[in-house]
């Protein structure tokens, strides 16, 4: 008989809930709809379990989703300028290599489509740290965790539509028949 060597990976599925993790690597990519996203892998999680964050912009054109990852990971800050009313203008180098070895709190949940798989929520929370822009205390970390959990409950848990161009389950709508009004009189209130 021959001697065999094999590698046994991990102890199964990681526990659901919050994990403080260290970023192993990150990379930008685009999907077939030309939407840009950032994929992030972690030292403490299997290679197959990554976090994907799509770019999202506010009405003024400022990107905040990927920027939030860099903010919460305390990564990429190149310039900080003081502004009016205690505001700060921050320049961030969003090279994904700048995320390596930085820490985040990430939320693992059971995939609503197939409960035997875990997923990493696209909304992270910071760890406790202070930099030249801001400070995150234990209380701040709890606040951001609660916001992420609220997002999970409202938009992810039951497969509701998400903001990154994909949907979970099909959401049906009921259309009520249009009621017709035969004739309006001058004494009726204007409906606006």
C-alpha cells in the first residue's frame, strides 16, 4: 500500500454574525452592465467567501459605498484639509492594495436562496481606531453594526431587491382597477 497525503480544509461553515477580520486582498472589477464593484477577501475566511461592494453615488455625484470600505478600514487616506464648520476634506487613494492588512467588522449571513451557504454583507462596520479625520469608539462600532443589521433585515434577509442591480426573489405587485369618475362638479375639491 502507498502512503497518501491530503489537506483537510477548515472546520466547516464559519459562524454567522459579526467577525473582526483582516483584509487579505481586494480587487476592482466590472460586471456585464458596466457596474464597478470591489471584491474583498479576508485572512480569517475561506477564499470562496468574499465581500462584494458595488459603487454607489449620491445626488451630488459623490461615491460612498466603496469609499465607506476604505473609511471603515482606516485605509488610503492621503490628504486631510480642514474645512468650514469643523468639516474635513479627505482625499483617499482607492488602490485596492492599500486595503491589505487593514481590519473591518463584517457580517456573515445565511444565503436566502440556499441556506447551506454563507455570504458577507456588503455593509461593514469599523473597528475601534483613531486617525487624523475621525475616531471610532466601541459605541460607534455598535452603531454601525446596528445600521448594517437593519439593512440586512430590510433588504437582504428575505431576498428583497438590492441597490446593486441584482434582486433576490421576484417581488410581485397588485394592480387595482382604475376607478372612473363620470363628472366632476365645480364644488368638489381639487385633488392636489
